[in-house]
């Protein structure tokens, strides 16, 4: 498995875009109530999963791609659970 400049550039772009999406979320949530532990952990796992999945695609590694997809979806579920907990706490 040889890493080419194109693959490394693509991987770098995916990582940068993932962290930019975190910055966008943080800017949007300035007015909202503080987020809970499940929301934070879920978003982190989702981002890690996205990066791992994209890395698997770029490196043509099916196992890594599937692991990333699973981690991404687990993060989404945990994030949604945290959102639900926050909504219940706020009474919405």
C-alpha cells in the first residue's frame, strides 16, 4: 500500500474539514445551553469515525473503512442520546 501525494492531500483535507465542522457547531451553539458529556463524546466519536472511514477509503483498506463507519454511527447515537437528555432537562 503506497501513499501518494494525492492520497495524503485528500486525507489532510478530510481532517481539516472535520475540525472546521466542529468550529461551525461551536459557533452556532454559543447561545444554547452547555452541552453534556454524551453530546461531546458522541461528536468526538463521530468525527473520529469519519476520519477513519475516509482514511480507509483513501488507503483502500476495507476493514478501516467499516470500523470508521461503525464508530461514526455509534457517535451519532450517543450524540442523539445526549441531545435527548438535554431536551428532557430543559423541558422541551
